[in-house]
């Protein structure tokens, strides 16, 4: 395969673009993945327009501070982890792929299906892996993914998780929908919507209501009804306002059922299968292990491929339109 590393015994070198909170989570995931992998890996470069933040992050990781151009021009860097605000994801991913790097993109992967298609086209042309840090996909049993869910399927999602108003106002990009890609749904409910789409496919209709209490166009509550191409139906209730913390997905199809919460996964299809709980850092490490396998030419990206982000991207685009309508534009 064209994305094979220079040598299977060499250390994989990673550039992290964006040195905020998400980048720190990637550092932890890389360390965890390395403990259970034959691949040696190290963070070779960090990139951030804020020189102070980049320097602090470089000291913590032992990496060099580089410009984006320097990192992409470096032939020794194998892959790029994109941890910037969402508005930069597509351009950075396309540039990295064209530079011969694999890419791993934080969620939400893209703001629009057009951006997603642009990345996929370049990935196909270059033969480089493009993957999404939608790590909760690792909580779905293989049996639930392998068997088709019928048009009688119904799903319900509930994500109530408090985020105070100052969170959305803490950085300029968080309250700019063109940069952030949205609010509560795009950054917290995104994982459970993505899980549902792995089973049910791409939505053909998304309707409902969105409330933007803390900043215009930034949803903090949403109630949605979703129809999928195969006929499956789903409801989504999401709120960043004060309420008991709840994160759950329930999918039913006849006698089959999948129930995922932030604490456990249960799958029923004739018998009940309980999955061993995995921590979020461990789930992120699984994403890196799949990326490394792709770079070594062992297997193409599968569970964490960004090609599988089309469904959730469709929902996020619809929510952003609902939020714009609620905000009066």
C-alpha cells in the first residue's frame, strides 16, 4: 500500500497541530497506544499560532515547535493530528494528505458534507489514511456493526451535560458558529449521534428545535427527530443546561437492542452481551492503533475512517441551520 512507513521497524513520528485541551488528550492516547503496540511512536513537532502555548506544549512533550509548513514539509513526519478549531480541519487535512502524511482529525471532523467530500477525494488520490477521533465507536460490539439494522429500527439519544455559559465565551472560536461548527450537539452529543449513524446510516431528514441561550447561533439545547435512508427513526435530546448528567443511546430493532451509556454497553441479539467498560483515554488509544496499522500497510482505515462520519456531519449541519433560525437569521 502507498501509505506504508519508511520501514516497519522505524519510530512513527507525529505532528500535532493545535496545542489546546484536545491536543493533551492526544498526547495521553499516543502514550497509551504505544504501551500495547509493536510500533514505537513519538511526537516530533507541535504547531500553534500562539507561540507561548506552543512552547509550553513542546516542553511537556519533548517535541520541537514548528510552523505548519515546516511540519508538513518534513519527510520524517508520518502523520498529523489536527486539534484546531473545526473551521481549519478541512484545509489542514487536505494539505497534510497532499504532503504525504496520514491524518487524524478531532471531532467534529468537518462542518459540512462538502468539506468531508473534499478530504475524502484527496485521501483517495494520495492513498493516505484519513481518520476521525470519534473514539466512542470503539464501544460498539463487532456483532452490532456487522449485522444490518432494518428499517424498523428506532433509536433514542439523550445527552444532558452541564456547560456553563462562560465555556462558550472563553475563546472567540467557541461562540462563532462558522469556526466551531456548533455548540452542545456538535461538541458533546456528537459521539452518540455518530454511534447511531454507524448502525443506521446517513439521515435523510432532520427536524426539530434548537435553543441558543448563551451565544447567538450556538445551540445549548436541542430536540430533534431524525429519519434515516433505510427508514429507521431517531430522537435526540441534548442540553447543556442544569440537569442530571445523562449520556445514553438506545437502539431497538425487533428483538435486537443496543444500549450505550457513559458507563457501559449492552447488546442483545438472542443473548445479552456486556462489554467491558473502557476509559475514554483507552478508546482514543484504539484510534491511534488503527492509524498506525494503516500507516504500516497492515489494514486500511476501518472503524475510525472519516468516511464513516457522513451521517453525523449531516445531523450537525441541520442543527446549525436550526440554531441560525432560532437566532433570527
